[in-house]
C-alpha cells in the first residue's frame, strides 16, 4: 500500500455496513492508514483487472499483541470481488510477512460477523477468547489466534499479488 491507495480504499471502506456500524469516518480512516504507513506496519493491497483497481487490503501490526505477536487489524475485499480467493491470498501473504516477526497472529472479529468468522476458521484460526463491549457496547469482540509457525507448511496460494503489494 502507498499513500495514493488510501483515498480509494477509504471511500469504499466507509460504505461497508460492518465499518459503518463502527462509525469509521473518512477523515479518521485516512489518518489511521497514513499513520500505519509511517510506522512501517504490514499494509498490503491487491490490485485486480486490466485497470489495476485496488479491490482488497490487509493491515497487520508486527508486534500488536502482548508485545510478542502480530495483530491483524483489518482485512477487506470489495463486495463485488468477494468469493474469488482474494481474501485468502491477502491473508496468506500477510501471514508469511508477519512470520518474520512473530510466531502467532491474533485478530478480533465481531460476534455478529459470522461470514468473517467462517473465513478465519477455514484458514486455521481458532477462537481463544471474547471481550464483551470492547469497542461497541452491544458487541462482543471474539479473539482469534493462529500459530504462524504452521504457515510455511500450508499450500501456497496461486493468486498473483500485484508487485506493488509490499511490506511497507
Ligand atoms: C472476509 C473477507 C475479507 C473475505 O474475502 P474474500 O475475498 O471474499 O475471501 P475468499 O474469496 O478467499 O473466501 C470467501 C469465500 O469464497 C470462497 N471462494 C474462494 N475462492 C473462490 C473461488 N475461486 N470461487 C468461488 N468461491 C471461492 C471460499 O470458499 C469462501 O467460502 P465460505 O464463505 O463458504 O467460507 C471479505 O468478505 C470482506 O471484506 N468482508 C467485509 C469486511 C470484514 O468482515 N472483514 C473482516 C473483519 S475485520
């Protein structure tokens, strides 16, 4: 991800019902992505099609949990490009990069976001805890964990990542 990707990603992000529920604003999201780039977090994009449109992204903090483990802060694929394996490819690439820094990946997923929970379970994550009312008062954040040391032994994804996708 580069700074020029941010306006496009944020424009679509604020229209996603999930993030609307978390009251993600254009200004706030832009500032957070810019800060993530400055701090050198793992920020990847997937560009797709002849026009190289950015249709997915991940954001991972190398030492975001307990000072020991990586934290997958966000992953998103544009709704009109879902179920094509883009999320799986982005997740796998992020995990491989995170493995250079950490043995485990953690993430939070909303209790109502059952589709994302199924996605993570399918990719080797297990629920290890839950935090009621952590971000929104009426939502429990489920804590998911994956041991990254197993990542190298998984099958490689065949989806090509755009060369601009890199660990910033
Ligand atoms: C969760 C999310 C990142 C998944 O991205 P995705 O690109 O749709 O994921 P994939 O295509 O790899 O896998 C999703 C499904 O498509 C299926 N799929 C994968 N490749 C496929 C293909 N080539 N053809 C058809 N289906 C396919 C998978 O089997 C999976 O099925 P499932 O829903 O039964 O588990 C995406 O749906 C999203 O952005 N959701 C909104 C934001 C969100 O919830 N983020 C996570 C919390 S921060």
